[in-house]
C-alpha cells in the first residue's frame, strides 16, 4: 500500500511540474519558472491594466 501511495504522489507531482520551462538570463544561466514567478507577473499585468483604464 505504501508503494502505491508513493507512486500516486510522484505522479501528481510530475503532472504539476512544468517539464523544464526556464528563463535564461544574460549570462546563459537557466532559472526554472516557478508558480510564484507566474503569479507575480499576472499581478503586475492586472495592476497595470487597472491604472491604464
């Protein structure tokens, strides 16, 4: 039973993972895109759209 639970948890984590999505900085270093980065960008877009209306 424990192995099944572990496999289910791993499958869930794999489904949520972005499979290598990254931002490459000016030095060529890859930085994985996180959910926090996406949320921050969307909040900035929302804020900008409210101030431009």
